[in-house]
């Protein structure tokens, strides 16, 4: 298991390095407009160009919230019986 964890960490570090190298490459930003972006341009880019990415991200976040709610619920027998009987002890 430790070997798998180590490979996962190395893979994440490699991915982070590739992403940083790609983002920091000046050739990527040469054609970028140096003027400021307007709110309309930003909204248009997010809603038109990145629509599928937003849907996927929203789905992942919803699944994460559902998973977090599942993990924090209390499953002790005392609490389950309390919920079933409405708080009345027999």
C-alpha cells in the first residue's frame, strides 16, 4: 500500500510540474490581449467557452457534498433507535 501511495504522490507532483511549466511558458501568453477584460467578456467566456467544464465541476462538487454528508452521519445504535422510536425509551 505504501508503494501505491508513493506512486500516487509522485504522479501528482509530476502533473503539477507539467501544469506549472505549461502555464508559465511565455509562448502561451504572447497572443493574449494586454488590455483589461470586461465583466461581459468574462461572463461570455465562462458561460460559452467553459460551459461543459462548469457542468462537470458542479457535478463533482455536488458528489463531494453528498459524500461528506454521508461520512458525518452518526450510525450508533443508540442514535438510530432514538430516531426510530421518536425519542421514547422502552
